[in-house]
C-alpha cells in the first residue's frame, strides 16, 4: 500500500501572503484525514483540488489559533454545500464549546451531524478504530495542552502460500480463514498451523504528527519506527533560548527525536517568520539525521514500502 501527505500550511503564529499556518491533508487507504486547520486551510484545499466532501475526520492538536482558526469556516462551508454525512472532530475538550458558541452566535443549524471527540493530553489513546486506519493521540509538552497524532494502516490479510495450500488440499471456502490467521484442520483431523500455509502480510505503513512541543524524549516510544514523522521545528539552534521560553523545538531537536525513534524520514515545519529560507533548518537537522524533508506549502510527500519522495504541487 501507499499514502500521501499534502502540506497545506507550514508557518507558525501568523500567515503571510505566501505562507499558511499549520494544516495537513493525509490520504491513507483511500481516506482523507485533515490534521490541524489554520487560517486559509479552505483556500489551500481548493487550490490543491482536494475532494473536501471526502473529509470525514478532522484532528486539532491544541488551541493556539494558528492550528484551528480555519475550523469554523470549514464547518460552515460544509453546511453551505449541503453536506449530510457526519463530520468527526477530535481535539481538546474546550474546542467543542468554542465551535458551539460560534454556531449559536450566527444562528447556524448544520445540515449534517457534527460529532466531537475530546482528546486527553496526558496519555496515549486509541482515538479512532477505523475500518482501514487506526489513529492514536500522542502527549506533547507545550505551553498549553497539546497532542500529536499517529495514523497506522490496519494490517493486511496474510498471504497464502499457494504451493503449501495446494499440497494439503485446502478448499477454497477455507482459504479466507487462513488469511485471517486461523489454523486449518484437515478432513483427517490433523491441525496444520497457519504459519505453514501462509506468509506474513506487507507491514502496515504509518505517519506521526508531532505538533507544537518542546524537545521531549517521552514521545519516542509513541513514534518509534514510523515511516514518516512530522516534528515541529520552529527555530534553529541559534534561537535555542527562545525555543525553551516558548516551549517549541529546533530543527536539531526534531532530528534527534527522529534518530532515536528510528523513523524512515523526518518532515520539518511550523517555521518562525524570522527565517526566509529553509536551508538552515535542513543543514541543522541533517547533522543528526540524514533523511529530512523541509515541509513547505503545497508539498506532497508520497510514502510506500520502497521509497519516500516529495513533489511540489
């Protein structure tokens, strides 16, 4: 299988004429997941011709405005488009009241069900048990409660060992159970272990999103071994003291987490507006970890088992 991550916004704090605050669109197992929803998110979705009607799950990391100020506008647009399918929003508990106050103030009665799922910032939780994708929250360390999110494909079916299946004469009607991991019992009553008749499936792919956070090794177990890790890198080491005061990370911090977690590729983002290019961030990160991508607006990252590559849309 494969998935793709579209960077809609990679700036921190405030948008500019060319840069947008944090928002990403993950397409995994044919499902679209919106991660954070900063100002301008709708425009970016339209610019990239995203199928907005297929977005059924939105994940908000924390309640600093550059991560959710675009949400009420998107919710309202779905209403104006006469959406009928349920929209699920995952985020800090206070977010539900914020949304309801905004809707009530404008006397907006949505054309579709809006279901809110509060996240907890102090522990890893399995927040979505989907048909094809599982989602987990990741506790982060920031000035206010902040969570990251990990998306993991559901395991594929086991692969049949055709030669072994034919050797034992396994009927077609029994082969599905083999793919589900069950042993097989022959007509003579002999139990053949599943491992003798099948092979392990292709490992599921994964993506972890670490939003605003200071350097914290506590996240390493939660993101260990993921294929792609986004970790905020607001500053470079030159502004180390500022990173500590604001509880943000440097590019070097992000790279050290990636190295210790043994991920395949790191994506940087949430850059302070003081930096006009991403060159310093990349150089700093690569001092600790070689496989680094500088996340920028309209960059699409394609991930499969053989390669990870980025294309500017």
